[in-house]
C-alpha cells in the first residue's frame, strides 16, 4: 500500500458514508484477519478516526504473529496503537479479551489454496469462528460481525441473472471439493445463528461480493488481484476465460465502510450483502477497467487444469444492495475511479 495524503482523503470520504459513526468512539474493537485485503482497510478507517476525529477507539488485532501486523502497517501504526492477540484460525483456542465489537475476517480467501487445501479451508472457517464466538459469548453486551461471502448463494437453478437478495439461495455441488469455501461459509453463518438463539450472542453477518483494491497481497490468486498486479507493473492483463460471469465488484474502502455500517446499525441475526450497485459488471469489464487505469492491453490464455479447479462455481454472483443501503450506507467509488485508485495506491510487497 502507498499511504499517501490522497489515500487518507479517500478514507475520510468513505467515513462520511458510515451512519451513526460516533457509536464506535471510545469502544474497544477486535479485528481478526487484520492484515487481509478487506480488514486492513477497516483498520485504516479506524486509524483515521483515531487520528483525525480523536475517536479514542481501542484497537485489538488477532493474528499469528505481531511481526506480520507490524510489517503490514509499517509507518501507519506503532506498538502503542493496538493490542496484539495471538490467534490461529485453524486451532481451537480460549481467548481472553474485553471487547465491545468483534469483526471476524480471518479466513482463507485464496482460490488457489482452496484447490490445494480444501480440508483446511473448510475446517478453519468453523474452528476459528467458534473460538471467536466463545469470546463474544463471554463478553456480555458485545457484538460480533462475521464476514461471509457471496459464494453462499450458489447457482440459480433457473439460470437467471437476477440480483441475489439476502433470502435467495441456489445450488452448490457439495461433492465438489471447491465447495469447501461456500459450504464452510454457509455452515459458519448457521453457527452464528445457533449461538444467537442458544446463548443470546449478538451476531450480524456481511456477504461481500468481489472486493478489489490496492490492499491485495502478492500471493492473492483471485482474478481481480492478478489483473491489478499486471496492470500496476505495466504488463498486459492476461485473462484465463471469456470473463462473461457477472459479479458485484466493490472497492476495498467502500467495503470497509459497509462493514462498519452493519456493525453499528445492522439487525442482530441478519445478513447484509455488500455490493456497489454501480459496479455490477462481468469479469471482462472489470479487467477492462483495470487495463484502462494501467494503460495496458487485455489478452487471453487458456487456463491450466489447476486454475480451473480453483474457479468460483457461480456464473452469476450479482448482489442486491437495497438492504444495506436502507441502513444509510452508500458506495463512494465508481468502477472506473476504484480501478484508478487501485493502480495508483498498489505497491508490491517484498
């Protein structure tokens, strides 16, 4: 990430789209998966609030190593700006921390790893979440937000291109190992609901569509991440399919403001799509936007068998955004401006 003045101005812009933002002031927020593409943007918003609004939010970050967090936020956060919690989503743990809000974003989100490690992908989604749910259960009055995925919807049996509302569910082939990710997220959402009904734990769920932005990692194998790395390096973007699949794209900072909006205002036990209604396009159109932003060309190659096995099984994952917009949230960036920001602020990590 290139943390420039322009980037922080964009953070300030999305913060204005979070309703009842001062609800978070003075609270302690725990974030898992803090160095990931989505939650690192959430951390940036919280950091800006503390520095520019004197929000006095106590930030706790859970992860496998404090060195990883320090490296990701080098020059942005010092040791005194957050509390580190040793946490591994693949191992059952008893966590001890007082928190008013918990954002659980720790998850394998790399398609190439889904194909290689479907068992670990499926189990981590459940094991890691239960540890966090137990923590929320102990923290009376706290709220847990679980970051799920648009993949929980599966494929429409009628093949239509209608937008998915939160109550729409399609077909997932449960015997396909690639289903480790969507079925893991489905089971995790049900676990949240079970904790709420059996123990009274306050949980709320977000289902992001396809999130893109400069906070991707060098190892992220998602199509938009590969497109970003190519375009930022001045290389032609290489597509491994016709790219006709319809997707809901959302810039990372808009996704972060959506998460915080649901954390504050979402109804307990409910799920909310995260989708920019002005960025519902095909994979090819997303690639074209990033190619234009990087002033490169779009090319095509045949995928390998391993790449095909990692592909999202949904031909249409376009999400309806009406429910989250009813909270007062809105996206700040169009597809074109989001693509330009992505190329502008992306910086490869060593």
